[in-house]
C-alpha cells in the first residue's frame, strides 16, 4: 500500500480530492516501478485534479505530470534497482497514475537518469516548468538568437515557466526584459536576473499596423493570443519567438509581414513529446550550465497534505514561481 492524492467523481458529477491508501496492484502494468521522492505542481495537474476531462478522461485518478525518485524494479533491465531517475511528460499524470503518489509505474521509454550535478529535489524544483523553459531557450539558440543580438522578452514572467526562462536566459548571458501582470513581483524577477520589469500591458500593443518598432532579438511567450501577435510585430530582423502558452487566448491574429519582411521565426515549444536524446541533454544543461542560483527562491515546498490548497491557488492565478511537492 502507498499514499497518494486521489481525485474521484461524485454522483452529482462534482469532483473530490483526498489523500488515500492505494495498492501497488492498482498502478498500470508498465515496466518500471519508481518510488517517488518529489513531484511539482503544474497548471495541467490542477486541471486534472478538478475533473477536466480534456486532460484526464477517466476517474478516480492520481495527477502529477512530474516525478523524481528511485527505481524499485525494471522488467526491461534498462535501469537497475536504486538508480535515481526523472519522469516527466508523455502521459504521466494525465491518464497514467502520476507523481502525486508515493509510487508510479511507467514505460522505460519515459525515464531519464538523474544527471550528475542534480539532486532529486532540484530536478523537481525545475520540473516540467524548468524543462519547458530550457526547451524555449534552446530553440532560440538553435535559431541564432544570441546575447549580443539584443534584449530578449519573457511574458508571463512571474509564472513557473516564465520564472525559469528569466533565470536561464540571465545565466546564459542575455539581457532579459520580464513582462508580468504581477508588478508586485518585480523585486523577485530582478533577483532572478531580469534587467527590466514591465507591466504585461506594455507588451500588448493594440495598433493595427502590421509591423511596429523593432525592440527584441528574441522572446519567450507564455501568454499567447493578442500578446503573441504584438510581440511578433516588435521583433528585430532575424528574431525568434518561442511560444509555449495560451492563457491570453488560443487564437493568433497576425499577418505574414514579420515573417517575410524581417525573417522572424515562430517556434513551438512542446515538452510532452520531446525526443529522449534531446530531453536528456537539456536535463544535463539544467544540471550545470543553466542551473540558476535561485532555485530555492523560485520554489515553495509543500507536502501531499498541503497540495489541495495550492491546487486551488494555481487555478485562481495566485501563485508566483513554482511549487515543489515533497512526496
């Protein structure tokens, strides 16, 4: 038996969360059994924990798209008992029992060995949020957005992914402009390495002009919608925007002019299906070159017992930074 957060559907179609005892036999019949030490809270977890069938189709269910822990057994022989590993993305926590429990059982192809230079706790201080930010920065660098090219804008900067984007870019030598709807977090964002902090409204230019003054060499956009459309108009020649969020809307109303007159690139960021070689390489970067000194500052730590309150807070948009879950 093991402890886990379980989300169940009530007869009246509402959903309830409770810390329960589960049987190992209730886990899916996959190859690798992992005893979880830490997880982290993401917006997708909160949706799953609220009965969102677009994320999780069948209940009862244990959310948690992130997990770091120790291998107990592996039928494939790819991992030995006692190895420390990271599991994020794929179907974990969505329709496969996730990291908000003391054990997970997953396919071997989902598992990454913990890189040297990173502890299990630090891995989940990053979690999917940190990995997603790392993918975005990597995308920019692959498209020749370099520190000497000019400022890089990060929108949604006080959120989990945004916080890590600011910190990683600053660590990599970029001058970062952080845009946030929570200006009370300006001191926090400056501590992460932002050179300037501005209100998110400043990143949203309502002009109907197809191009605006070129301000940024690159951008990491966690907002989408009209904000992303405005950013594209403000990119310098050869600039690139890594897009990874849609809290500002899923529609993108723009023209071709940023692309054909300035050579701007729009780069999609998908952490869920990142190929394993690149995934492992980026975790290694997070363990050394891109590891910010502010991991503790970005995170607040809770236990399973304190998770319910944090789920409600992230749904209300009341969390700055990232939530580490000690299992």
